[in-house]
């Protein structure tokens, strides 16, 4: 019989699940009545003042998106119509490090874009990786806690990082990516960006499509080795921040080609693996990338705090022609991101210049701390006093049918769903011999930290062996772990 205590809510009530959110069927959207998920996410969003809980260290710049191809057959969103130019702000960041940490540490990089469109703000909150460590937001705060600091020593701890990863096999794809040299990019300018999630596009006729965004750097990919990144950390903790600012200030404006993968709406139901699983990519052989335009960063912030530190991105900002998918991580972020901004910056964060839309706002929301633009009467809807009226027809294309029992469950497995198949393909088909060698040495170096126990090293070897036998053998040899 287990002697481990039962997880509880902060009110002392037994928690319903450590890993699964409540959804309509295994693949359906999440429910607002999932009080335990809401409590975990809301509490997590309030753990730091005023620093961001994640993505604290970063920098950003202003730019413009230019659409060069006609994709009106896929979406009616105004910013994606051929010939359209849309101003934007992009914030790069590390994930786990604090504000004072070095920005060249091994970590995924945040890649968050705010498009100031004619239909309101559209935010794409992605990373420099097309996948993530987990697929259910119930585990998000626990994942970040494992990457942060211990309760007793206040030190980061590689043992607890590996403890979470090896107990979460869905993390294998992202951890493989992280432990290659892609985990230490040479600059923000020399890395790709991704929307990561699957999103819904719908056209003027109401036809629906699933899409993934890819932002391909026009500067080419450049990475540091682990040793090179370590040397930079010792020299300049703000290396990436300085590099971006200097490049733009000297007229070397970085740009990215904007590509999308498009999946017909009906394909998702019986695709060979779950297309909404954030731990997986869509093979290009099935859904090739389509180039639709380019964006360029051409102006540095005039004030770092006002424009970078107070920038607030939220996946819930979706303009007509774009909708959410049943991706559970996206569903969780729709709530979590605006909630953390209300706490960190204030209830009226959308009135700050960096976050304010460039179009008129006609909202019935009012008052609250630090508000400086308040609606006049009428302050309620519906009304007969000439107030604004919603237009549901703008969003008719985002409707689709779901059904199922209210449960806590992992996704229903598709025929080729497997946590190790895609990282195995990355090892076998994508990485060069040098890349493989660096992956092994990076894993060994990370798992050789003095706090990593002998027992945990065995779990680490098993984790990588599940991806590929040769990879596991290399890690075992480097860690001095004997395998049968």
C-alpha cells in the first residue's frame, strides 16, 4: 500500500487528477467547471510579483508583416489577405530563467507576436520549437516548478528536472530538441519560430481548415555548442538582447518567412496520430509548408519597461477567420495568459500603449485600477440607448460539433500515436552525426550534475533508450550506468 499522501486542493479537498483536465470526451474542449484546473492555473499565475512566472528574461522589437500570397481560400482574416501589411511587436524570451539570468542558457525560446490588425489585436504566442513538453495544462505548473528552484535550497536542480521528464514520456520529443544545439541558439535572429499549437482557419464561405504556423529565419540557423554557450554566459548575460538591439540599430533588420501547414478539417478525425497533440509535428510529406509572406523587425523599443516588460500576449486574441482548436494546452492558455496579465500588470493592461489595439474599442467593460479610458452610457447590454451591438455572423465559421461524456482522460489514441516515434525519427533522419554526438554529450553533461542520483541516472538511460537503442547506449556509457 502506498504511503504517499493524496493530492489535495488548497482547501484540503482530495484532488480529482494530477494529470488530466476535464473535457467533453477524450478529444473535446475543456470545461470552465473544472475548478481544480482553474485553481491550479490561477494560483500558478500569482506566484511572482511582478516578474513573469515564465518567459521572464527577454527582449523585443517592432516590425511589419507583409502577405505576398493569396490564402483567402483558407481564411477570411484580414491580416492574411494578399498585399496586406500589418504592424507587429515580437518578444523573444527564455522560459525558465529569471529576469537576471543569462539569455544564452539551454532553454526553449519564447516567440510571441502581437499583430495590430484592422480587426483588433491577433496574438500568436509560440516558441522556437514546434512542440512542447506536455499535452495537458493540468501538468503545466508542475512542469515549470520542476524547472525552477527547490523549496529548501532555492537552487535549480537537475535531478528534479529529470524526475519530471522521465515520469512524463510525452516530453521526449521536446527534450530531444532541447538537448541538441537548437537548445542554445546563437541569437534570436538565427532561430525559427513556431505557433506550435494547431489553430482553426475558416474562409468567407465558412469552410474550415486546421493550420500550423512556421516562421523560418531568413538569416539562417546558427547555434552555439554547449561549451560556446557557457563561455558567452560568463562574458555577457544579455548577449541575445544586445545582439538584437545592435542589429536593428545598425540597419541589419532581421526577417522571417511565414509558412503554414494546412489540413482539411475532416482529416483530423482519423489522421494517423492526434493532430492536436502539442508534443507532435505534422509530417511535411502529409501537409507541406505553404509560404504566405514575410515579417521584418525594423524598430527597437524606445522604453524597455513600457514596451517589452509590459507587453502582454494572449492566445485568446483571435480575430474573425481564426479560431481555437481542441488542443488541450491551447485551451488552457486561453484562460491562463490573460489571467496572469490581469494579476501582473493590472485589470486594464489592454489600455497600455504596447497592448492597445489600433482600432476603436467599443466594450462594456469598465472601471478597475488604473483605468484611464472608460465607456460612456449605456454601460450594459442589451440596451435601447444606442450602445454597441455584437455581430455573431463574423465568427460563424468557427463553429463545429463535439460530443462526449464529461471525463478526465488522456486523448483517445490514434493508430500511430506514440511518445517516442517522432523523437526517434529526429535522431534517425534529421540529426547529423555531429548533432547526435552533441545530443549525447549534452544529455550526459546535464545528467552528470552532482545532485542527480544514481537511481535517477538509470531512469535517464531508460528514457533515452526508449527513443533509440544507440542513443540510450551513448548516454549510459557517458553516465557510467551498466545496462543489461
